[in-house]
C-alpha cells in the first residue's frame, strides 16, 4: 500500500510517497520546502504562509512523485494534514490533496499533525512498536503522550502556556537572534557555560505531567534589561547556554517523573526541538538505550510522518473521504 501525503500546517510545504508492508514503513521520497519569508518579521505571518504554500505546492508534490519513481496509478491513498495548524495553510494542502484523490479516484485520509509527529518515531526506528511514551516538542506543542496502540493515544500532560519551541524562539528574539531561534541558541550554547546564570525553575501547581515556559521567557527579558546590552553581547553564548539549560532541565524533570511512574519500554522524543543537542545529550545520559530520538529529517515538519500515520489510520478506520475539512485546534488524542 502506497500513500501520497501532503503537509502544509505551518511554514513548511512538504510532500512524500510512503509505502507500508506489514507494520513497516518505507519512505520512497520526501520533499520539504521551507519558507524564509517569515524571518524578516520575527515570526510566522499566516497570510504570507498560506500564499507561499499555494505558490509551491504543485512543484513540491510533482517532485515527490518523480523522486519516488512511483507512477500516479501506483498511488493507492492520498492524505494531508487536517490540523492542528494555521487554518489558511491547512486548507491549501487539504484542498490540493483532495483534488488529487478525486482525480485519481482514490480514498482520502486527513491526518492529525501531532499523530504525524508521533509516527516520525516509527520512521526513525523500524523495530518500534506500541506501547511507548512520547514527548512531542515543537514550535507549537509540548505534549506528553502514552501511545497505547497504533492509533490509540492518551494525553498525559501538556504545556500550560508556551511550547518549548516558542520558549526558544521568543527567548531568541529577546537576545536579538532572529526567527527561528532554536537552532541558533543551540549553536551558541555549545561555546557557553550552562551554569553562568540560574534561571528560576517553573512552579506548577496543577497535578499531573504539565509544563510551563512563559515564566522563563519573562525571566530572560528581565535579566537582559537589568544587565544591559553590552553585557548581553559579551556573554551571549553563556546566556544562551543557561537559558537552554533551563528549558531542557524542565522538560527532563517532568518527563523523568512520568518515566519513573510508568516505566515505559521506550521513550520517543519527536518534533523540531528534538533536534536540540543538549536535550539529546541529557536524555541519553539519563534514559540510556530506552530513549529514541526522531531522525533529524523527520523532527521538523515533513510529509513522510503524515504519510506513515495515514497508512495506519486507513488500515484501521478506512477512508475519511472528501467531506474532511480543516481543524486548526485539533487535540492530540483525536484521530
Ligand atoms: O516541529 P517543527 O518544525 O514545527 C512545529 O510543528 O511547530 O518545530 C519547529 C521548532 C521551532 O520553534 C524551532 O526553534 C525549534 O523547533 N528548533 C529547535 C532546534 N531546531 C529547531 N529548538 C531547539 N534546538 C534546536 N536545535
Ligand atoms: Zn510540527
């Protein structure tokens, strides 16, 4: 069974052809076109994102099909991300994919973007099977999910305010680093001292596995204002390293509590922030061989993970058909 999948939930236009044999996925092609337009605005401008998707989607899908070597008739299923994400961006991908499905007379499946991120773990380790614990850390989400079965999920906790990626991006703006700041902070931090400044640990009253990053972002802002521009410029790698350490330690604190209580056979870490080198180092040190990080090409938004999720969803639930819309605030446990 082969799927042509499209992902346009945020600022990446992506298409992929994925094959499933038994419980194994084979990515036959993956094309990702990132939008650079948002850099000059310091964040994503939804209208510009949607327009940029419209401009490139045909080329991206055509390239994915060409690269896969699969003829159009060889596509058995068509899929697209239906949410969560930016409404106008989601519409571009869903409309395009539904039209392809209609033209080819193939079933269509709408995929939850967060479930897509979870499927990046299967693409990264072909031996992985449910159940396992997964941490989704991206620009828009920080969620701790128990994967009960292939398409059955239990949300254990989530951020109460900003996502981990947002903490990187907003903190980076305070430090004058531009968008997206996660990779820049990561790079700078390698030359800095993690214990240069101790940012306050987030205090969370709610019981469960919850995260909070907005206090950290504010603490950085106050720190930068109090110390002044020159101090910040001179100590930028140290400040970046200390700030990154606070984010990563908080993720670790919450996840390790869940890990201790649930004793999962595997812990998968997925999403854009899973690229962070300090996060990888700390989690590998503490969780050893049981931690699995998404492969770098599957960490940030991509259509291969959407394709893999679509194949399983179709196998279990059948098709969604042409009636699927877009669902900008879809939750992680909703198929
Ligand atoms: O998964 P993703 O591509 O998009 C969403 O679904 O949100 O994640 C993008 C996020 C951005 O916030 C970016 O700053 C962050 O991932 N990111 C990183 C690193 N690489 C990307 N954060 C920390 N360290 C990195 N190396
Ligand atoms: Zn994402």
